[in-house]
């Protein structure tokens, strides 16, 4: 068909491709080569457009027909990419086709009889809708040849009965005379301003487009210095090399632009290209494009789109955009809610499968097909019910409005659904707002929790598995700070679209934080879900989008959590996935951390077993207090000092060390009861002794961080001590350094309350934290227990020895006595005595004994 429509021409596609090879070494900006001039002259005689593209879709050749048809001269487009010159092409599949053909794909040919929409889109994108000469065909073929691998030849043909108007405009002859290579297309272009200047910067010619752009007439600017328009260019600088001056000023501007001043004093940002003339070396041609208006138009378009998106998402009616085949292009949030759909479940769906309607006689109603047949607006009235699986039918009023293209052909329609009940309309809107993020239109944290609950139920009933992905973006705050919140919002919207295009239609995507997203991969085995997560990460790593003159990129950390029959709580799933995401972030940028659920289940089951055993031991009184002596190293004291250590007694009488059950007790909240039991046992034991026998004994009791912060425990113990015959000075509380720092305010309140009664305090495990010395100044303690890790290694490590010595010296400066833990050898004890440590505790000095034996 293409051959029949093509007029007789000098070159066919194949012979032109061969001819292009003959000058392939000179394709580019060097236009002086004679072979290329001959080839251009021949191809310029063709009554069709010819373009040569490299592997990156940059233009290497552009014949005269293309210049006339688009209004863009070859010198302006050489080296530019098709996507940058014609952004409208991104709406179709031309750019994708270019990449495919450049990568070795087969050539394509679009003809108006078969592909009218594609040709109309192509023409509108490349001519701005101003060219009335209608395309009849488009062809794109790869070019063979070792030096042209990845290149492609593009050909466009228009109907001959509607030729483009190539008559010269007034004033065109002057520019053509100065620059005959520019040709008629450049002169007549209403998209490009043209100036010619001599080598010292005086204006010699100006085209009508430039006059209109600046608000000057040609008579006002001819023979005037260029600095009248471009004030940054001075006459002194231009005395030697005017072209270098212009290029230097362009390089000084971040975007390579120049400031121009109009007749009304308005400052414009001008994108300037400079070309010399071989026939007249003293003349320069300046091609000028108003970048200011382009930026303003882009900003206005973005603002308009944001306004429409905001309005579209906030209206209380359901709205669907549908093409003429019935494929759904978009559904607004209320429409999704009314139809019972999630954000991505309608993708690639047909309106006939989603919109199920019945009238009062239970007959199917098809307003979309009625609209297509009648080609006019169709309204169903109020006697129509919307059928949604799993829900009660919804009474609605539906209107189908046809959409037409620029040649008045039916292109699709808009479906507007309105709940018949005003209460239901408002309820639907409020329901959506409560469960969705208004910026991205995605479900929010509340909704994803509901979806996780549904997934857990399905896993229990159907014995299937799912996976939750927890995504945390890198660089989002940087984009916000450097490019503004508008760029940040656009990044979130585009990232949401990227996620939506990367998962299955049944999967659920949610925005759960400022820069955090969650994806529920529905009905996946862990192995398949892992592959999907890695595929998604690869897409995110490759993704970027243009913003102004830069491309914005983000990184991501992904945490995972499997949902199966062992899963019990949606909160547990989110917390575990969040912790997994934090682990991914710690390992580096763009990483996935796969949560090992098996280990967690084993740990959780182990904790549950120990919780039961601890509860039973508390009920049956199967705990015991052991005491280890704290020995003075500097003289003899009258006080016998012991640390109280709790042990659990198994049903068979065996002793269970605290390292096995204390973590479970802390995790389950039972550690408070253990602490209370230990203190009660000490007080009861001391109260049972005669005053003379219990005098001179002090017990040091460990308290957990939760016990310190429990006001009920504090009140109970204060009351217990007030009514006890035991002197409060016989009780010493040990608070670990970590607990004191983590619960600093509560620890201070606890210490203040019991020091006032005469109790003593020691700071346990000192040196194990990161902020020890800073907090030590504020904590009013009597003793500092040096962490046993330093004591055990001090004989072999000079650093540990120095640490112990430093801590001891600092404590003494602050008036605090020191206690060294874990003393196990004579050598350690000798070192501690030499340093001047006040007390020592460890197996070398005495093993823990039961309280009964200590008090005998």
C-alpha cells in the first residue's frame, strides 16, 4: 500500500539507505563534505520526509521536506533526541518503537487505513497541530552497516492533494540571501526567531518571528549592536571574537541560556544556537527560541493538571474514562469505592466486565454500548442498580457522555455514576477519604491493615501464603529540599504509578508514611514473592523522571514479611516488615532484607513456653534468692554486703539460671512480678531476724527498666518500706546503665524517692553503654559497678586495664565508690587493689549461696 501511495522519487528506501552509507563517516555537524551535499540535494527533492536516527534516537539527518512540514530547520534539530524535540510523542508508542527498531527489531509501517490514531498523534506531536497536510503513511526501518548499527531511517508521507504552503512570507528573501542553506522553511517558521549579525555584533537581518518575540520592528534593530537585545554582551568584548563572547556568556548560565530584553523591558530566557556561513565568514546566524514561555507553559500545564487531579479526586461522583473499545483508562477514587475495586484491579479491564447494571425488571442495562450506538449522551435514570459481588445492590444514576477526537470521530466516553441517595454519596466519599491517601490515590495505612487481616484469614482458611513488602525511599527529602514540594509530590505520584505497573492486579499498594509504601503480594509462595521483589527493586533502580533540566532518581530499602498460617496479627506483620526494612537500610542502598520467619516462629514459641513456666513458678513459689558477697578491698567494713540473685526452681528441683528465663520475663511483662517477689522475700527474711542479727547486712537488688518506670510498683514498695521494721539503709537498688539512660526521667524520680528514705543505689554494668560519662554526672548513685567484660580481659588487654583505671579515677573524683564485677583470678584482684578499687565481687571471692545459708 505504501508503494502505491508514494510518488515517483529519485531514491527508494533501500537505495537511500545504501546512499547514506557513502557518507556515514561525515554524518553529524560537518556539512561541508561534498558527498553529503550531493546526497542531501537528492533527498531534498523527495516529496516525503526522511530522517536518520542513531541508537539513542538522536537526529543525524533531516531533509527539507521535514523542515517545511515541522517548521524546524535541520541545524536546529541535529543531535537532538526525538523525545526532547517532540514531548508529545511520549503519549503514543513511537518512542518505544524507535528503541525496538534501533535494537535490531524489524521495521514497521503505519498506514492511515489501518493506523489512523497513530498517524494523527504523530502529526499533532511533531507539528503542534498547525500543519494541515495530513500524513498518509509512516515507515521506520533499521539501517544495516557496521558503522550505522543501531541507526534507523524514518520516512513520512502526506497526501499529495493537500500540499504544504511553501510560499515565502514578506521579508524572507533577506534572510535567505544571507543564509541560503537555511531555506524557505526557516524563514517561514513561526516557532523560531532568526537574527544575522556581523563579526563585531551589529544586527544585519531579523525575521518576523523575532520581531514579534521582542516587540521591535526590523527598522528599530537593523544596524544596532546586539547588546540592545542581549545586554550581557558588551561591545568591547566583541571586538575580537564575537562568537566566543556569546558562547562564553551561554556557559555562564546554568541552563546555557541568555537574557534578552524586549521593547517593553520584559526579560526573556533565550535558547540560542549559533551558525557560521561558508559563503560569508563574517556573518553569524543566531537561532533563538523563547525558553521563558516554554517554562511558563510547562509550569501552567503542570499546575492545571494538579488542579484537575485534585478536583477529579474530590468530587462525590464516580467517574470512569473509557476508550471506544471499552478499555478503562482511569477511574477516580469514588468510582473505585462504588465498584468495590482496589487501586490497580481495574487495569486492562473492560467496562463491560466491571460495570454490571440492572433495571427494575432485572434486565441488564448497557449505557456504554448504547452511547456508542447512538453516538450521543445516554442517561439511565434513577431506576438502575449497580451489582457488586459481596455487596448489596446500589441504586445509582448513570450518565455516559461521548468523547470525540479533533476530526469529530468517537474516541470513547466518560461514565459518571451518582448514588441515588445523597447520604450514600457522602458516605461513599467519606469512606474513601478515611482509607486512602489523597495525593497518590493509594490506600493508606488503615486500609493496608484491613487488607493484611483479609490475607491472614485467607492464609488460615485456604492454606496459602502472601508477602508484605515494606518500602522506604532514599533521597525523597533531598528532592523536596532542592527542587521544592511540587517536585516531591510529582515524584510520589510517579513512583506510585511505577509500583502499580510492576505488580499483579490483585496486589495492593499503599502509602503508609511520608516516604514509605507497602505492597501486599497476594497468593505468592515465598520463592515467587522473592523473585517479584527482586524484579521490582531492579525496576526502581533503573527508574528516573525528568524535572526541568535534570532527572530525578530515588533509591529504596525493602523489607519483607511472609503471611501464612502461622501469622496471627496484622500489626505484627507491619512491625516485622518495618524492622526488616530497617535491616535492609543498614546493609546499604537499594537492598532487600528477607525476613526469616522460621527463626522468629521458633523464638516466639520458645518465649511462649517460658512465659507459661514463669507464671507457674510464680503461682507455686518456685523461685529462690541467692546471695553473692561484695568484698571491700580497702580496709574492713562492719557491713556485710551481698548482691541478691534470683533463680527459678524447676519442678524436679533443678536450679535454672536467670539468663534462661529473664529475657522471656521481660518480653512478657512478668519481670515486674519477679522483682516484687525478690524484694518481698528479702524484707520478710530480714523481718524474721532479731534486730541485732539483721543489723550490718545490706542486700543489693537488681531492678529492670520496666520496674523502675512502673509507678504502681514504686508506690507499693514505698508503702512496704514505711510499714517494715527493716531499716531502708539495708536495701540497695542496682540499676543497669542501659535502663537508666533509656528511662532517664523515671530513673531519676525513682532514685529521688527511695534515697530520701535512706536506700542506696548502684549503677550496674558501667561502661557497656555509649553515653556513660555524660549521664553519670546527673545520676545521684552511691556505687559504680564496672562492667565485668573489662575485668575479665584486663590482664591481657592494656586498653581494658586503662578503661578500668579511668572509670575508677572518675568515680572517685565524683565521690562515688567503685565495685568490680566478675573477679575470677588472683591476678585480677591484685590489679584492682593496686588501682584503688573499693569493692570486688566474683567467684574468686565467693560463689552465690542461698539466702538461708547467708542469714544463719
